[in-house]
């Protein structure tokens, strides 16, 4: 994966209010979860406004019924991070479908008490990902789509 | 995913 050095990250997050805290957390998390990486992109809010924000995008390893799956997620950090929780989504590939439930809506947005009760410094990205791994290990947010069926053929009498 | 792990998901639930 791409090597992201702290200097580059600091430059990327220049509009973040608590840049040093944010950079430190991102650096820590991507060193532990090597399939996540920071990406700068436009985040579109519900009101239609968009803003360039950093997200941690990639996969987290989730163990479900004895197998490990690389669940694709995207964690957006507001420029007020860590004083506001990340906005988190599961990002199904075309071969997957979202399983909506208590923790996941039809858009893939992730809802967790950990996010709802987010409070710096008790809450952080590392803790959040650990909670996700536990919760998703009980109830996966995505499943594989059934393999394509052969074309339908009518019964012939 | 630029060299990251290949995303995967459990088989379809019934």
C-alpha cells in the first residue's frame, strides 16, 4: 500500500482544526490496519453542500463463522475531528449487497452506540474499528450476491 | 484498492 508520511498528511489536512491530533490518530490506525489508507475527497452533505475531507478507505478484517472477510469501509473525518465522530459507511463492491439492520441503513451508513456517544479523548479511530470488527463479526453489513443464475428457461411440456 | 486487501463478504444469507 501507499506509504503516507506524516508530513504529507499534515499538508493534506491543513484546514483541519485539530490537525496534529488527527494526523497522529490516522498514522496510528494505518500502521495497525494496513488495508486502510487516508484519501482526500469531496464529501457531499445532506443539504447538497460538499467539502474536501479526509477519509480512511479500504478494508477491515472481520471474522464471521470461522472465516475472515475484508469488509470494505470508508470513515470520513470532519474538519472538527476528533471532537465530532467520523461519518462511517460500508462500501459494497458490485459483487456484494448491503444487509440493512440496526447498524446499517440502505445507503451503507453505519450506526453504532460508539459513534453516537463519541467523546474525545475516550473515543478514537482505533477503538471505533475494534468495535466495528466485533459488531460486524456478529452481524455482517454486507453479503456476497448470489452467483449469476443461468438464463431462465421455461418448462417444456 | 491500490494494493490493499481484496474486499470480501460472507456468502449470501438465506
